[in-house]
């Protein structure tokens, strides 16, 4: 049975986590940081309220492809105090220019995991972005694939971009409607449990 998740940032309106939980949502992924300075002003309070409602709470960092160590440090400084019960996630969408995105992501992940002591992040991206960068092997602890089809709120079949062979979760719409949230929201389906430990093989690849 798939689990229903949503992601939220300061772009979303008011949120009632109790209603979200009652509707059947299993977890939320909250934007924490962006680049080396921005902190989502809704993050800390929403993290507390979501945990209080009994939801699994993930967080994400929106990469801007500045220094990967500085971005990882910034992200860690915000999510460490929140003591979340779900994994961190690296959101890769920004145009890369001449930067080697694969090297950047692995440097970010290694610093977050081995210098800051946080779990190996999930990787979030869309098929076009992933295909553009020709990764040599999967990055992070799992793929959150943003693939919307018609983006009308329904979950359509999707193609998994190489080098991944499966997804951890499928973000299938950006215009979902969930009781307890004002306005449209990104919605995911997943068959995985984010509190499971990552295999030693994945940890080894990211060293």
C-alpha cells in the first residue's frame, strides 16, 4: 500500500496538520533552507506542529550551486535543532551553467553525512534535469521523482531516468488538494519508509 506525502514551503498558505493527518497523509517534507543564507520562515513552527500531529517529517534544501560545503553547513544548522523523524533531501532544480552537478551533489552529501552527522539525503529532481546531467550512478539515499504527466491532480505512469532503476517516491502533481491546506500543494506517493537505515552499499558509494 502506498503512502501519501506532501511538501510545503513558505509559498503555501495556512496549514492544519491535524486535518492533514486525519485525511490520511503519512508524512510531510518541509523546505528548510536555500543556498547559503535563506531560511524558510515557516519551517521551525511547521516542523513542531507536524510532529505533534503524528506525521513523519522530512526536510529539504533547495540547492543554488554555491559552495556545497557552505550550503550543507547552512542546511545542517537549521535542521539539527528540529530533530526530525524523517530524512533530509537535496532539491536539484537550478540551472547549472558550467558546474559539474554530480560532483557538487556528492560533495554536499558527504559533508552533510560524514562531517555533520546527518542521514544521507534523498535526491529530488525531474526527468529532464536528471537526463541533462548524465550522472554516472545514483546520488543519495533514494530518488524523489517529480513527474506530473498532465499535472491535473492524478497519478500518471512515469519513466524512471537513468542511472536510477526505481524511485523512493513519485511526486505526481503540483496542484493537489488536501483538506487542511489552503491552496494547491505538491503530492507524492511512496511505498518506502523513510526511517529505515540506508544500506552500507549506498553509504560506501557516497564516500
